[in-house]
C-alpha cells in the first residue's frame, strides 16, 4: 500500500513539474486606452449628441426660466403672493425634474453604446487569443506592473479598427 501511494505521489509530482516548466504566453490589454482611441467612439459620441440635441436645447430654455424664477423669488419673495410663489417654485421644480430625467436618459444611452464598443474590444481580444495562442490575457488596470513586451493594446486596437 505504501509503495502504491509513493508511486502515485511521484507520478503526480512529475506531472505537475512538467506543467510548471511549460511556457505560458501572457498578454496585457489597457481596455480604457483602447476604448479612448477607437475611431468608433467619436461617431458614437456624435450620434448621442445629435439624439439628445433637441432635449438639450429645450432644457437650456427651461434652465433660463428657472434661474429667472429663482432670482425673482430672492428679490421679491417677501412681497409675492403665495400663488405667485408656488408658480415660481413649480417652474424651478419642473426644471430640476427634467434635468434629472435628461441626465439619466443620456447616461443610460451612453452606457448602452459604450457597452457595444466594449463587446467589440472583447471580440478582438478573443480573436487575438485564438490566432496568437495566448494562455492568459489580463486587464492592465488590474496588473501592478507589466513590460511593453506583453502589452497587446495596440494589436487589439488594430483588430477593432477592421
């Protein structure tokens, strides 16, 4: 029984030592850098701006009315009737609600569009892993230090541009 266990242990040790000596190909990708340098990012930003342009202009007009209402409340607050005060406060409140809704909608759409760009980056990384036989790809933000030799961000950017 002892011989079987010792033979098994030696076999496992030899097996694991061969894994330890195997070359592991590691790559590092700076995803945020690739995302910032992608040509598609600019077109997405322009599309979002044009999508929200009408609402932004309307919101600017509402902002002007709200600031005028705020100024009037500060200046004439003591002499205004309660109905006039509530009307001015409603104008301010309506603007604040519209601004929050606009901001939330813009951020939601921006997140959707950048999610699509991140998916393209991930596909490019998968293609590079398959063609160049990488074993491990790490995100540069999670790595303390890496040499330029393992940085494949430029390769990923070129793949995304195709």
